[in-house]
C-alpha cells in the first residue's frame, strides 16, 4: 500500500487553477517550484495525504510530451461535503452512485472532478 499520493495535473494557467483550489476547497500551497523557461509548478495539499501538483501544459509539451494527455478522473472524499457543494461555483446536483452521495464540478478550465461524501 502507499502512504500518500501526489497527482500531477497539466493546466493552461497554473496560478488561476491554484487560486481556484485554494478558494473553494481550502487547499494549501506546500511548494512553489521554479522550472526552466520561466515556468512554475505549484503543489497543493488537498487532503491529509493527497496533493495536486500543477504544471503548465506548455512546459509539459516541451519537456515531457509523452505524458501530456487527458485530465485524470479524480474523486475526492470529504466530510465537508455539503459545505463544498454550496461553495464551489458550477457544482452539479448531488447524485447517489452505488450508495455514495457525490457531485461533480468544473475548474475554471472546464476539467471536471467529483467529490464524494466521506
């Protein structure tokens, strides 16, 4: 088993997506890294053992084009389910999937994520 997880997301605007996660999901910046050609990477703590590492798509295209692809489907579990549903702009209706309450939401770039009630 693994002790923690960091998911790398490739986005168009690292700062805007970081701000979105900080504002609506109470994520905290744990690292900001300078990369070649003026790019930056921001790592956000989104759970006790879960981090999102944001990279600019243009950086990935140049330095690691083989990994650039679709955004992964992420399901995050939260005890603050109702609060998040009310706070996140564009949150879709709460649905029940296999006995689990969930809702989806888009980030500012149109990538969709799911939050499930913990």
